[in-house]
C-alpha cells in the first residue's frame, strides 16, 4: 500500500524555420502566432526564461510570464501547449515529474507518474509458456498506465497565480484552430501512420489521407473539446465525467485495463526533492519512483574527488572515468529501485558518500572493468520524452520532464477525446530477473503491481551555486540516457567552464552497465574512440543522445537559455 501520499492534489543565433500560412493569433497575446514562428536555439534574457521542445510552447510560457504569471503558471501552460503541438511526447495521457525551488528557498517535487491499473498483474505480458510478449507492453490498449499529467497540473496550480482557465486557453486555441507543423513533426507523423491506424479504433487527426508535409496545419478538434472539459471542471474534467467514460470505453474495445475507479483514484504525490552537494554546489533532483536523481547523485559523486578539469574535456582520461561511473551507477538501478510506496528503496545508502566511494574502489584508470564483475540489471526504456526548463523574474525555478514513453506512446488515441495514451507499462520489469525481448533485465523492485508506479529515469534537475543562489535549470528526454546526459552537461558547465549552448551541443557518450558497450554520438572524437577501444571498451555509434534544455544564471543575474540543437527545441523569454 502507498505510504507516503503527503499531498494528493497538491547567444544568440536563430535557426532556419519559419512557416507561412494565413496568420492567426492565439491567446495570450499577439506574440504567439501558430502559423508563423521561428526556432531560437539560445539567447540571454534578463527576466523570465523558458527552454522546451517546441517554439510555440516556449512562446506561450514567456507570454504567460509577461502577463504576470510566475514559473509555475508557465509550467502549466507549457505542458498543456506541448500536449497539442508536440504530440509525440507532450501529453495529457502520460505522466512525469516536476522539480521546483521557490524563490523563498522551498524545494519540492511533484510525482505525476502513471500507475498500473487495478486489474494489472505481475505476469500480464507473459504468454502461457512464461515468455515475454513485449509488443503488448509497448503498443495498444493493454500498454497504458493510468495517466498522471492532468493531476500533476492541478498539483502545481496552488503555486501559480493566474486562473487555470487562462493557462489552458492557449492550448485550446492551438488544438481548435491548428498550428503549422515542422519538417521533423511531419516525418515523425508519417513514420507512425501505420501504427496509429493499427492501435486506434477510430479515425484520428494525426492521420490524414496523404503524407504530412512541413507547413501543413494540424487541427485537433476532439482534443480541444477534452481540454475545454478540463477548463470547465478541473481535474474532474479528465478523471471523471465524459473524458473518463471515453477512456474506459476505449479500453473496453481491446482488452485495456484502465477503469473508472483507476481514473478517479489517481493522485499526484508531492515528494521531498533528492538533494546532494557536489563541490559546494547544491543539486536538486527527483527521487524514486524515478531513478534519475539517485543515478545523477552517484555519477557526480563518483567523479567528485578526481581533477576532471585538469583531465580536460572529453580526453580519454576524463571520458574513461565518466564511463566507469556510469557503469557502476546503472548496475544498481534494477536491483534497488522501484516505486518507494511498494518497495523499500535504500535512498540514503545509495546516495551516501561512503557507499559511492566504495563503488569506485575497483576503478582502474588503465582499462575497462567488465560489467560481468559488477552485479545488477537494467531496464530498457524508450527515449521519447520531453523536458521543460523555466525560471521567472523572481527566481522561481521549475524543471519538468514528462512522457508518453515511446514516441506517441501506445499509439492509441482515445476515440472522441483526441489524445494519445501512454505505453508506460513497458517501464515495469515485465518479467523480473529474466531479460526481456530487448535483452534488458529487470528486478523485483520494479515488478508489476496494481496501483504501483513504474520505475523511470527522468531527471529534472536544479543547481544552486555555493551561496545557494539559482545557477542551472536542466533536463532532457532520453530514457536511460537521461541521467548520463544531465551528468555530462553539468560536468561541461561546472568543470569545463562551458556556456549552456556549448555544454549541450557537444557529443555525448553513454554506458548503462548492460549491454557492456559505450554508445557514442557520431561526432565523438575518433582518436579518443580508438584509445578507449585499446583499453578494452566496445564502442557503438548511435543516433542522438538526449535533447537538453538548459538555463544558466550568469553572475549579473541574467539568464543564458539554451535549447538542444538536436530537435525543434526552442528558447523564449524577455
Ligand atoms: N519512459 C521513460 C522514463 O520514464 O524514463
């Protein structure tokens, strides 16, 4: 049973894209035009600042703060806008985590992670011979956890100052009147077309008769109606009434498990932030049911006593040390981490200096430590998540990572309600102790149980300087690469003295214990690659790692805001 339900409601260069169609203005204010917008990768603002996955959502966040809203108002409005304009990960049918620090110094987190439905069972994704059927946990009705995002928005609302109806209006307008899509959105929608058709039971706005093209307008009338019900009735407009009936009716069509009771009982949970020190900086992260904060803590502390700055940025010496830290931190994940309301997670030990130092006792700077000598297991996770970093004029800091899990989640659109449901059930260990179809091994801590939250890697993060003043707001999508991406970005800033844009633009590497290989982005230094190979590392080139959104507060109080160059991510502010 859940024990800890405390509060249940609770630079400048411009890039490429500009879209030309008939102009239309959405609230709030003429500054946000869904038919003409540009992607801006970095800027320095003196006041409110936002970095997130879509330029329209960033612009709405900045507008909300211009109209007197604070970072929490912006957080609500941005999440809702992303649910419309960033359909592959922005959502109202998924979940996530918010990490915040109010200007008066209070830090807190809101856990709005999905839960397993009441009818979920430990072996629900195994066939009669006990073999995992991973497609069932990834696609379609049975893959869906009980959504947490709308409860998370209303748990954030007490910290906001503007009325909810104002905060949701821009999203309603975007859904109702449409917005023009980018090249990458068009190609993602086209690539997923077949899967939408297979996994949805009614026509959806995400599928049209011809291929999507950059500059096309996406209108989502049913989603607009759902958002209006939330505007009118609050969280009940989602978890009860017509929207709940539509979700349950959808579930019943194809063996989905979410019931009216599951929806009505869903609660967001306020949890204490996971805080730790790194060389005098205070780092504030997300505690379980995300593994993100613990892994980030272990990574930072495993390298803290080494002169990384002297080793130099992405030299063989610094990369090898960071790889070995990553290997060890990830080895703990599946054995020890799960939903703390169902499994005793030894957070104190896992984040203690003594334990972490001990984990590096067998570190050898001359060679790779084979993962076979380090015990534990790891869960495969999808990388399609999205992150929002915000700071307002007063200095309230908000860092939110939210997800549907897979790109476009379960690919199941709720008929009549116009939104995608998550496939977060795949983040559970579908067969504890046995590798799943992806070769990933899960643990008992993360076995499926009704009402339980599945383990995540999301790592929304804040950093305070040595005087406890705001320094960095950061986060990224990327499944298990999330904590390593945040780790490398913080090290780039704190140790290698980079600005935010450089810190996120550099190539990344990732090791997660199993498989025993170092994944590197294609721009990674070939000479360092060769040297690592000669030390016993297996290196695999892969696509992009992470899409960081970072705000760095400069000594004069202005904010350097950077959006990852890897996507349509964009900054805004004033
Ligand atoms: N679904 C990705 C994560 O929660 O880490």
